[in-house]
């Protein structure tokens, strides 16, 4: 899905006043909406189909008087509702972060951090790299504030955790589950759209329903992440890139593998999709959804013609639905330390992690870490293990 042809709704968040079509001037500072980040969100808001302008009933004078440094709900006005609803897209970013318990998020809960406490902002450059967009104003890392070996080195067992930090990201152990307060979408099948809305099944942690506009949606709560190697880079599907019709095309797989000293095992949310593609040209279709688009006429052919013209891509007139997958890094909803993954959560059969899929011969506590000498022994007594080559690569 793409912004082209959907400007007036998408630009509620894809920022700026009056982005109605592709003639929007991104360099005009007068189009920057200051109030969305600086006014009290209870007094200032935006709706769909206003092309980035605020709601008609907003009292602009009152909103202007409320100006302050951004609170979590200011950033959340856009970041909590991406993908069409609360917590839908990321799973670790929803409106429960407005006033969370520490059990949901130790930093925004107990410690009441604003977003920019971690996303340090200098002259409006908000730091933090995204999983999908290539814009980045510097990275944010747990180790911006915490020691890279944060666990008590005097305890042999806890010192083992420090050794793990070369191969395992902090988030992996400290965010054992996400979407703890509200469910997040994990499957989105557009090919099933067009029929009546209908609830298909519902249990405490999983709900499947048909939406006339969006198709089959599965939402899950208390989701365990998928783990993969990540070295700071992601590959990205760009408009017009080829899709493989018979397999699932991953839109943004992370870079790095077990042999890459810069890569660490990192937690992800996965969302599987079924999306329209051009059967002849074999790339994804950019459909027009809003306005006179699919959500009005429920005709994929028409919405593809409308959207592809706006996106400047050739359309053969032949649509085929293909499987896609997206990965989102999980960085929020850090749990209290006592709930972190510990030794036996991973080092047991059917533990949290599929070691073989990650490239190990078996459980590394038995077969050795990635840069250890071939035969290391399992040692849960906490003795100091041999210095692994990994650290030399990592530098200080
Ligand atoms: C409620 C706010 C909101 C609306 C409305 C919205 N977006 Fe987004 N979108 C975001 C945010 C925030 C991001 C940045 C990444 C993130 O936090 O998810 C984003 C990122 C994206 C990306 C980059 C890839 C990705 O999935 O993150 C695409 C593509 C995108 N949006 C398309 C659209 C389209 C098309 C529409 C209209 C149909 C739309 N967005 C409407 C908030 C919104
Ligand atoms: C995307 C959100 C966002 C938008 C839009 C935004 N700001 Fe900010 N602004 C911030 C953040 C974050 C800070 C840093 C707050 C902190 O340090 O705690 C900030 C800080 C400021 C400060 C304090 C001084 C400084 O530069 O650190 C001023 C003044 C300010 N903004 C004015 C504006 C004006 C005027 C606009 C519109 C042209 C605007 N902001 C638009 C997020 C935003
Ligand atoms: C008006 C909607 C809106 C508001 C409010 C907003 N953002 Fe964003 N933010 C976006 C969109 C859209 C993107 C994706 C930009 C892109 O891909 O071009 C984004 C991207 C980001 C990124 C990813 C890095 C990047 O530069 O793409 C971070 C981090 C971020 N925002 C943090 C914040 C913080 C912190 C605040 C509050 C101070 C905030 N945002 C307020 C819409 C918003
Ligand atoms: C305890 C620190 C912390 C706080 C508080 C925090 N974040 Fe983040 N956030 C991170 C880290 C770490 C990353 C990964 C950034 C990177 O790799 O550069 C991240 C990533 C992001 C991204 C990129 C997501 C992606 O994968 O595409 C967005 C958007 C974002 N944060 C928005 C927010 C918003 C909005 C808030 C407040 C509601 C917030 N963050 C509060 C630590 C924090
Ligand atoms: C292999 C899993 C694992 C990794 C990787 C990991 N931690 Fe931990 N961490 C734990 C466990 C388990 C505890 C609780 C230890 C205990 O019982 O006191 C903990 C405790 C903590 C505490 C509380 C410390 C204290 O003394 O009370 C902090 C802070 C912390 N970790 C931060 C981090 C940071 C930052 C990183 C990345 C540099 C990280 N952790 C990497 C598992 C891990
Ligand atoms: C802006 C600074 C900052 C960033 C960035 C940050 N933290 Fe923290 N964190 C703190 C502070 C301050 C505390 C409270 C004092 C302490 O326990 O160290 C804390 C506490 C913790 C605790 C202990 C919670 C408990 O139960 O006592 C854990 C675990 C933790 N952080 C993990 C992380 C992880 C994982 C990340 C990255 C996603 C991260 N932190 C990013 C500042 C930060
Ligand atoms: C989040 C999952 C996870 C947790 C929790 C965890 N481990 Fe591991 N462990 C791993 C991974 C992955 C490796 C491989 C690291 C590498 O490649 O360097 C590993 C490696 C090891 C090794 C082999 C080290 C070597 O280089 O030969 C031992 C021993 C070990 N872990 C013991 C422990 C102990 C003791 C704890 C608790 C204090 C623990 N693990 C907690 C995932 C985990």
C-alpha cells in the first residue's frame, strides 16, 4: 500500500498541512504542523480526509495556549495508530503507553519517560532508526544509558548474561512478549475483502475477523517475538521491485547472520500479508483506497488502475494476490528485570529460541557459541568461560 493517490487521508500523519496531491512542497516550513507535537492532544487533533489540516471543531487559540514540550500522547497521535488502528502495526506501540503500569513498560511506566528521553532530539532531529523507512537522524540504543555489560559481574551466573550481550540484543531478553495490553495485527489478507464484516473466532489472545474494507485480519495479544540476526541494516522492498508469485516475499528482511560479528539476535514482530500484485509485471500493486477508491467501490481492478496511474507504474489489468511478510523490530514494552528471559527459558528443548534456524548446530550451551572453539562444554555452574573471538571483532 502506498501514499500516492491516498494523500488526503494518509497525510493526517504523513505530515504537514495541505498535502493533497503530488505537488506538495516538502521544503516549506510553513506547512509543518507544530501543534500536533506541541499542543495538548486533548485540544488538538486530526481526522481522515482533511489533507493534513486539523479537525474543523478545533479551538486553535486554546490549542496554541496549551503549547508545551511533546508528551507521549503527542507522538502517539501518529505512532500508536499506524496501519489503521491502535497498536495495529508495531505491536509494541499503542495508546496503553499514555499511562502504563511498569509491568507494561518500565521506562514509560514507573520512570515516566517521554519518548524523546530515549529519542534524543536536537534541533528537531528526532533520533532513532526505523525498521522500514530509510530516513534516520541517528540511532537509539539501550546502551545510550545502560552499561554494555549491565549485569552484576561479581555474580558468576549474572556475568554469563554479560557475555551473551555480544550475540543477543538487550531487547531479546528484556521484551519476552509484546502487545501485552492490546492486540496487534499479525495476518492481513486483502484478498478476502469485499464481503460483510464478520467475527470468525475469538479467544483471550487471538481474534480473527473479516472486514469488508480490509479483508481477513488476525489480531494477537501477548505475542512471543520471532528472532533473527540483525546488524543495523534492513533490506527494503521498493515500489516496482519484483515479487515471487509462488512464495512469500519478505518486504524488509534484516541483514546479518551468525557469522557477522556486528549482528545480534534481535526480536521481531512478523506480519503476514496477502496483497494484490500485477500478474504480468510481477510487482505489487499500489491501489487507491480512500476517496473514490476501493473503500467506496470494492473493485480491485478499478482501484489498481486509479492507484497505479498516481504511482506512475504500468498496470497490465491482470491482478493476482501474493503472500508478503513484514518484520518490525520490537524496542518498547521493556518488562521489569525479574520478567526477563533467563537461562532455562532458552537453554531447554522447545525453548524460546530455535537455535538451529539461527545457524547453530544445536543448543550453544552444549555445542558452543558462534565464535567459541569447536567443543565448548555446557557450564551452568557459572564459571568464567573462555574469551570468545566475538569480542575482538566488536571492539570496545
Ligand atoms: C495514524 C497515523 C497514520 C496514518 C493515518 C497513516 N500512516 Fe503511514 N505511517 C505512520 C507512521 C507513524 C509511520 C512511521 C513508521 C511507524 O511508526 O510505523 C508510517 C509509515 C508508513 C510507511 C512506511 C512503511 C511502514 O509500513 O512503516 C508506509 C508505506 C505508509 N506509512 C503508508 C501509509 C498509507 C498509504 C496511508 C494511507 C492509506 C498511511 N500510511 C496513513 C502513521 C500513519
Ligand atoms: C514531530 C514532532 C515535532 C514537531 C512537528 C515540532 N516539534 Fe518542536 N520539538 C519536538 C521535540 C521532540 C523537541 C525536543 C523536546 C525536548 O528536548 O524534550 C522540540 C523542541 C522544540 C522547542 C524547544 C527548543 C528546541 O529547539 O529544542 C521549540 C521552541 C519548538 N520545538 C518549536 C517548534 C515549532 C515552532 C514547530 C513547527 C515549525 C515544531 N516545534 C514542530 C518535536 C516536534
Ligand atoms: C504528525 C504525525 C507524527 C507525529 C506527531 C510524530 N511522528 Fe514520528 N514519524 C511520523 C512518520 C509519518 C514517520 C515516517 C517518516 C518517513 O518514513 O518519512 C515518523 C518517523 C519517526 C521515527 C523513525 C525514524 C525516522 O526518522 O523515520 C521516529 C523514531 C519517530 N518518528 C519518533 C517520533 C517522536 C519521538 C515523536 C514525538 C516527539 C513523533 N515521532 C511524532 C509521524 C509522526
Ligand atoms: C526506553 C527508551 C525508549 C523510549 C521511552 C521510547 N523508545 Fe522508541 N525506540 C527505542 C529504541 C532503542 C528504538 C530502536 C531505534 C534504533 O535502532 O535506532 C526505538 C525505535 C522507535 C521507532 C522505530 C520503530 C521501527 O522499528 O520502525 C519509533 C517510531 C519509535 N521508537 C517511537 C517511539 C515513541 C512514539 C515513543 C513514545 C511513545 C518511544 N519511541 C519511546 C527506545 C525507546
Ligand atoms: C541473555 C539474556 C539477557 C541479555 C542479553 C540481557 N539481559 Fe539484562 N537481565 C537479564 C536477566 C535474566 C536479568 C535479571 C537478573 C537478576 O535475576 O537479577 C537482567 C537484569 C537487567 C537489569 C537490572 C539489573 C540489576 O542489577 O537490577 C538491567 C538494567 C538490564 N538487565 C539491562 C540490560 C541491557 C541494557 C542489556 C543489553 C546490553 C541486557 N540487559 C542484556 C537477561 C539479559
Ligand atoms: C534514556 C536512557 C535509557 C535508555 C535509552 C534505556 N534505559 Fe533502561 N533504564 C533507564 C533508567 C534510568 C532505569 C532505572 C535505573 C536502573 O535500573 O538502571 C532503567 C531501567 C531498566 C531496567 C530495569 C527495570 C527494573 O525492573 O528495575 C531494564 C531491564 C532496562 N532498563 C532495560 C532497557 C532496555 C532493554 C533498553 C533498550 C530497549 C533500555 N533499558 C533503554 C534508562 C534508559
Ligand atoms: C535469550 C536466550 C538465552 C538466554 C536467556 C540465555 N542464553 Fe545462553 N546462549 C544463548 C545463545 C544465542 C548463545 C550463543 C551465543 C554465541 O553465539 O556467542 C548462548 C550461549 C551460551 C553458552 C555457551 C557459551 C560459549 O561461548 O560457548 C553457555 C554456557 C550459556 N549460553 C549459558 C547460559 C546461562 C548460564 C544463562 C543464564 C544466566 C543463559 N545462557 C541465558 C541464548 C540464551
